[in-house]
C-alpha cells in the first residue's frame, strides 16, 4: 500500500507531502491544477525515465520519495534476487539534477532504473487512458486470461522451458553453420594433411640434411685436404709426429738435471697422443668421404621438398610444419565431433520440444477452461457499470506444435459487443473511450479476486461517461477498494462522493510564481468540492444538500 508520497521541486510543485489512506483515495481538481503532474511524479518514483525539464525552474534538484507497506505482497524473493535489503516498510526515492542525471534508492540502497521499474510494477498498477488501449493488444489479453486462471507458476515454468529450447535451437543452428563451413574446407584440409603426412616430416631433419648437402657438394676437396693433413701428421718421412718423438728423445738425457724439462717432455707426449688421435680421425673422414652424385641429388630433392612446403605454408621450420599437421588432424577430428554433437543436440531438442508441447497444452487447457467464467463474470460486471447489453467474447485459436511461442500455443482475441444483437468485433473497432475505461475497470476488478494486486491508480477512468453510468462505476470502484488500495483521479461527482479519502489539487500564487499543491479535504470541504463539481463555483444550499446526499448513498 502506498502510504506517503513526498514531492520537492517537480514541475510547478514546490513541496508537497501526501499521506494516502486504505480504501478509495479520490483526487480531484480543476483542469490544469496539476493532477497530471502528480501522476508524473509518481511515475518517476516507479521507474519512468527522467527529464531535467521536470525540475522546477531555479532549483538544483528534484526529489520524490514514496513509502510503501509491502508485507502483504510477499516480495522477499524479489529483494533477495536483486540483493536489496527487505523491510515491510519500503522507502523508494528518486533524485534528478539539472544536468539530467538521475539516482534512485530503495531503502537507501542505490538501484538502477531497470530494478526500480521492476519493483515499481510490483507496487503500483497505473490504469491510464493509455493503458485502456492495451486492451486491444493480444499479449495483454492473454495476460488477463492467465492472471484469472492463476497460471503464474505454470507459465513461468513453461517460459523457462521455452528459453531452454530456444537456446538449444540457437546452439544447433550455430553448430550446423560451423559444420557447413568445416565441410567446405574439409577436402582442402585433407589434401594438405595428406601432403604433409606423405612428406614424413622429422622435426630435426632439416639441419642434418643441410649439413650433409654441404659435405656431398664438397666431397673431393674435403677428401684431399683431410688426407694431406693425415699424411703430414703420420705418413710422411719424417712425419710431424716422428719429429716430435725425436725432439722428445733429445731432451731425455737432461731431464734428470732440470725438473721443468721433465714436465715439458710429458706435455710433449700428450701432444703426440692427441696428434695421433687427430690423424686417425682425419684418415677416417678422408676414407669415408666419397663423391656420390645420386646421394647428392637425393638430399637436394628432399631439402627442396621441405623448402617448398615451408614457403607454401609460410613457416620457417619443420617443427612449424608438424604443428600445422597436428592442427589439421585436430580440425578434421573436430568435424567428426561436430556431427556427433549435432546428432546429440537434435535428440535433445526432440525431448525438449515434447516437454514444451506438453506444458503448452496444459496451459492451453487451463486457459480454455477459464474463458467461459471470464465471459460470464465480465458480463455481470458490465451490468454493474451501466452496460447491461454489452458482453465480451474471448476467442482462442490453438496454434500448431511448430508455432510454439514464448507464451504457448494459444492465440487469444477479445471480441466485444456493446449492444444487444451486435456482432462481436475486435475491441478497437467497436468500443468507445468510455466503454474501454469501464471494461478495463471490470477486468481489473475480476483480476483482483484472483491476484494480490498492489495499489492501483485509475487515472481518469471516468473518460466518456456520466450520469447513471458514472454512479455505477463509482460503486464498482468502491467495491474494488474494499480489497485493495485505490487511487482515482476523476472529474465526476458521483465517483468523488465514494471517497474514503478525498484530495484536492489546486494552484496558488506566490510572490513571483504559481505553485501546484494538494490537500486532504475534511467532511465539509468534501461536500463543498462535490457541490462545485455538480454545479460550479458558489453552489447553492440545494446543491450542497444534493452533494451530501450523493455521499451518503
């Protein structure tokens, strides 16, 4: 329940604080007094978009604060999911600055606009002339049927399943697209992979081949040089090794006289051993090194193959070619894996759709079952709002399984006949503004019997009606207000007379500005206000008595 609304520096409202009551709260005032401004302020605190132009001229900030008693609404889950502190007494505040920036708070915790709007929808239901047009919308019509059929949990479960189904469907589409692209490249990938596999690549092969090529290309020169070196070391007469032995022998007689000469003689022996080893290796190289045109050609051919593959794939080593080979193998395996994924996902989609169809049919069954009751109840309520010949017919076309959508397989359409014997037609083709307003009132009253509605605001629900119809509407509003807090902006004395609390919006002039204000009327003021609504300013005693009688009926 909306307990209090405080407005500061909004449009032409300097500062007001309104304490609303249980039951039927009526708001009246002359045209232009500021009733729509009041609704605009309430809309802002419920999450409507802010405009810096709404701030009173010359002021820096607009502040709107509302106090709600929310214990009956069972909103603990919403507060938990949005990580907000819950309190039975909920305070919502909106601040707007001249640069257009807006801040919102719930129980002093900052919230974004979407959070505020979601909470606002749970706290206040505003029925304006604009919303009556929503009666023409098939989605809104279906939501009415679901509300009265008490389909909240079933519909939420269905929507969750539908979202899972659509998500899987999207995933399947992406996999199929990915598979199609993979298949386009598959033949090329296989060709490249076969080429690399046939090349039988070895990671360290290239340096060895390049070294071997260098040897084979210079075999004769290498053989001559190594043989000559070997011969000089150990074959000629006297060879270098023989000369070292002779030198070492010449030092032998004097070793005993000089210790250092002995050490040098030992070092000479080590050199002889090392030179013998070098000579043996040179001999081996010279022996093994042979000119081999066939092997040379084979090495050149192999290297050319490696160079060509590296150039083709824009890499520099065999290791990178092997990495490419591994990637191609994995990509081709992934294509096979994709096919398995698609098959599995197709099977899962069949299961999901079967479950979805079952839930959709369950929803449809409940909707179909409740339609006759809705038609009957609306008929009874239309009678109460002075539309005795009017009636509502609800058409329901069941869609095919392939036409499943986010709300099931039902295509609901409200058809209306305002007069006896008239053909049923879509609401927007036959209902006047006044008829739309009364029909919406009937529907909201019917919903309130099934759903714990928040505070409900009827913004000029009296559009297009007067006389007996207005009296009937007032009675329905009063009855509706027995279960829920109702705020109604009206120009009709018949409706104003039913108020549990009557507020008057008026303008007052300051020294340099005109302000809009609101006050709660006492009993005598209420009688006078209704009398003014009946006959204009300065009502006669007779009119005042009529106003009093209207209030007492």
